[in-house]
C-alpha cells in the first residue's frame, strides 16, 4: 500500500513539473507589443478610467502639442487578450474606459508577468482638466506623474503606488497591501492603506489619512486641516510653515511629541494612534 502511495505522489510531482514548465513557457510567449493612440478634439476627453491587473503601469500627464486636441496613448507589453482589448477600445461619450485584466487562468505557475509593462500618456491642452482620472491595479505597481483631474482616484489591491504631482479637487489614494509614496499633492485628499507605509511630501489641501498597519509620514506644504488615524504604526507629521492652529494629538499606546497649539487660526491637525508613537514637527 505504501509503495502504491509513493508511486502516486511521484506521478503527481512529475505531472506538476510538466504543468509548471508548460505554463511558464506559454506565459512567456503570451506577451504582445502594444502601441495604441486615441486622439480627440478640444474638450472631447473628460473621463479616463483604466483598470489593470498584475501588469505594472506608469501614467504620465503632459501638455498636448498644438491643435488644441487631446490624446491617450498606451504602449508597452501585455498579455495577448489585453492587447486585443486595447486595440478594440474606443472613446465614447467623452470617456475612455479600459479593462486591462487578463482572462488567462493560472494553474500552479502564476508567474511570468514581471516582463509586462504598460506606459500610459494622457495629453491635454494647457487649460483643460479631466472630470475624472481613475486608475486601479490589482497586483501591479503604479507610477503616476503630473496627474490632473477634478476627481482623481488611484488604487491598488496588492502593489505599490508612487507618484510625483497630483492636482485635483478631490483626490483618493487607496491600497490594500502595498506602500503609498509620493511628492506634490494639491487638493482635498483622502488616503487609506490596510497594510503598508504612507509617505507624502508637499501636501496642499485638507487631508484624511487612515492606516491599519504601517508607518505614516506626512509633510504639509500649505496650511490646512489634517485628520490622521493609525491603528498600528508610528506617525510623523510636519506642519506647514507658519502653522498657527490647533494640535489635537493622542496615542493609546505610544509616545507623543508635539509643539504647543497656538490657536491663532482655524486649522486643526488631529492625529490618533492605537499602537505607535506620534511626532509632530514645524518647518
């Protein structure tokens, strides 16, 4: 009986190895080159909604050259079915919506995606602003530069979010498992992270930050309200130059270091931690 079981496990192992190598080879050959551009006239692009999967993605917002029109370009490498989705997509009702999740089903070998990378360029006339700039990834990393929109939503289920320049009226950054790090945020901003660190420099506008597990580091550029709540992790906050409002800082379990409140204006910096230290600094 033991001999039969041993033979069975050996056969199962051989089957797994064969499946692994076959899938790995097929996943490597499933990459396709992508280079697609959608061009529209002045004022004809209001919403961009791109939902990705495991492929890493970079997004650049730039000024369009002459003519007053706008365009979105995607280039790089992707799964064949994703490349087909990109090729078939159209701008409809002033909106470009793309679902870049692959339909490929992984067996034991859910690998081979690291060589896939998409670069998105959004070109707008100087005075134009998107109504909605929406970008989300499942397990890929996202890098965003100079994103502009009335509403900006950047999300990731399991991957890092990096940025340099976000300008909007309402900005939402959320990540379930991964770090959020960047410089230059202008607008009312909400940031949530379940597991991962948050580091934001040059923040302008009212902000709300929630972290379940991970350190939080925020540096204000202009005087505004801030509401920060960290369950497990340290919080370091640098107030904007000439801040003269109120500090409302408490830690259930941890050290607290903060300047005295001046109370000369209405701005309030509120920080709460359940388990972690709090350090508030002034420029």
